[in-house]
């Protein structure tokens, strides 16, 4: 299993979940290293800027030398760069698209080559509930996450499942930066009236990569506590 952005949040929780199953796990990290407990468990941590094609190719080569071809890809790495649309610069847009969309395309394409040769594979793309309903100040993020849905349709005929999960409010470093008022407002829109733990999102990812999900592909799975109900 290979997870991008595996040093924290959903990526880290996913890496731990697969490590617990005894799988060979690799993660990319950019700004910080994963916890020592993960590397002690045999996880391969690779410093990688996923917006750089050479870094991505190098990461795959390291994984293939150590673990063999990637059988499960979790495309998780992402950033936010929030601002109102009327104030959004070209850089605000392109930076988020480069990380949250173009880098995912690049990572999926590279994994797909090995999966096609093997005649099987699992791909899970980490989108967001805002991809389905939008959010003020996040036009760039919502657009990038919505575009991921367009990547899931092509590989099913080759026994490669590709699905999207759409998490809602998850307790990660990204959401820790929310103000108390903003967090309260978001919680008021969630029927379960709480945020998710990263492990709850990782459980959905682990299911989609399992044999039990072998007939699920092209699906968008909300993991949002019901915040997308009716949309």
C-alpha cells in the first residue's frame, strides 16, 4: 500500500490501518517525518514533493525496489489556500490545483502502469465533502477535489477499482486551524454533531481496498457524518 501525505491526518491513519493488517506500506512526506512508531513497524517513508514529476518517479522506484509494485494507492496529500473568489489570485488557484489535482493525476497514472501489468489494483482518492456542495472561500479547493471524480471511471475494465471518498470535518492539522466560531458553525451542519477521527476515514479506505469491496468502483463514498444529506 502506498499513501501520499502519510505523515499525518488521514494519510497517517490509513498507513497505520494497513500496517496493522500486515501489509507492506510506503508513505510520502513533505514537510515532516511520520511518527517513529510507523517506521518501526516497517513503513517506508519517502521525502517527496508530489508536485515534482521527478520526485514522484523516484518515490515509485524506491517503493518498487523495496516492496514490489504498488497494489493499493491512497492519493491523500492535499493543501488548502483559502480566500474569497473575488480576491483569489492565479497563484492561489494554481498552487492548490497543482497539489490537489495534477499531482493526483500523476500519482495515479504511475501506479496504473504497474496495476495494468499485474491485472489488478485498488485506487482510493481522498476528495472532500466540499467537492459536492462547495464552500465559501474554498473555490480552488472545491474545484480541485470535485475534479478527482473524473479520474475514477477508466480502469474498471482492467480489474482496477478506483473510488473516491469524500470526508467531512475530520480532526486533522488542516482543521485545527479553524476558529472556534467557524468550527461551531460547521458542527451545526452535521447530523452526527461531531467531527470525525482520522481512523474513521481510514476504515472506509481500508474497506475499499479490501476483497469485500471488489465489486465497487467509480463510487463516491461520503464519510461526513451526514453533512451532505439532501445534496
